[in-house]
C-alpha cells in the first residue's frame, strides 16, 4: 500500500491505495495552518492554574498552546509547532492547537502523508470517496451508516434490517471504512442497535477490536443502549467537517477537477463548466485561470438551476 498525492486546483488530495482499493483519504487546502506546520506567535494570555495559554499567530489567528515552559511570560514571542489545525464549525472557528517547538520538531508540512505525486488518481477512486463524504453515508449488506458532525463529537448511526446483532456486526466494516475515508478523529460516538444480551454486546466489541486494531484510539465497551465512544487523535478538519461548513467550496473544487478530467479525455478549444448558479460565485478567477493553463483551453461557465450543487459537469466545445 502507498499514498498517492494529487495536486488539484485549490486543494491537495491524498489516497492510501492498496491494489484497486482505497484504504484512507486526506484533504488539504492551501493557506491552512496544517498540523506539523511551524509558526511564530506572541503569547497573549496564560491560563491560570494550567500550563496552557493563548498565542496570537503571525497570520492574525489564535492558537491554544499546551505544555508551556514555566519561564514563558505573556508578551513573549514563541516558536510553535501546530498540533491540530483550526476547525470551522457552525457559527464559530475552533482555534488551532500548538506547543512550543523544539529542535526535534518536524519540518513544516509534516502533517501531510509522504507519498507519490501523481497527475491523476486511478479512475473513480476520488469520486467514490468524495460522494460518500458528501452524503455522509456508507452502505453495507442490509443497511447503511449515517455519519453526523456536531461540535461535541462525530456520531455514527446504524440503520438496517434484520436481527440487531446481525446488523451491528455487518456495520463494523463500514464503520472502519468511514473512519479512514473521511479522516475522522476526536470524539466519535457509534449508536449501534440496542442489543439485549451481554453475549451479543461482547461479540460486537470483539469485532470492533479486530477491525480497529491497527488504528490508534481508546474506546468504551458497548453500554446497554448500544452506544460506543471512540477517542482518537484529531489533527484537522475531516472531509465531513468540510462538507458541513464549506459544501460550496468542496463542490467548486470538484467542478474544477471535472474540468480537468474532461480535458484529458476529449478534444475541443473551449472547456465549458456547467454548474448550479450558487456555485459560480465560488469559482475564483485565479482557479479558472489555473484551469485554463492546465488544460490549454478557454474556460466558460454555464449555470443550470436544475443541477444539484454537487453535480457539476464539464464538456469540450469547438467554439
């Protein structure tokens, strides 16, 4: 297995691939303060009774700083390592988290996976992940999981037909897939069907243990209502966070990718992107200029209110 990196317009995409299977995905937008980035900031406040504080970064945003050395004082400039990117939520921005950087700190960009840069992912791989994240759901035999982002935690709900034990066990591979495809972390709650016996609950716990053995996390045992909580390292916004707070931005970048794919596969002097009217304003001119440069074609935008936000398409025209 290896990471493939695709440098898109307005975003960098990464897929962990084994053969023809996607095992995991990550997404980065330029200009973001990604985990692993070195940054400078001024300590504006020390939180009383803790070794934490708030720093104003050079880009004008704030970060929560953990494990402050005792000798650090307010107003002092700090060399910081970002440990968690800022995360947009409905109505607010959750600050970045950082610690004072040392000589052992990794270089800027260390939060991104190391992999092979490719011109284009194998056909259909990114689309499959993207549409699953857009719908926040993954099907499994006899049902599907629905994944919801809230300020407190990400919640995975299981919906299916059949005996509750069978549905719960069948959902485990889809849960594992969602964690990796959507790049989930932090607090994650899984709402399984209520299982009446301890034996059934232990069977599902064992299945989760086996499926998530490779994934660093802590978790609770299933309670009598079928609820399990996972806690894993959160380094930045998941694909679901991005869809929840910037769906138009996600769809705009996907529209540009559709344009690149159309240019790869056809002939014509003009590349027409057909999008929902709400999407047109999100297509920055610099992105459209880059699309024209990459494809060697004039780019035109057509709007169609009958299209879904996520259903942009592209075609090549002779004029």
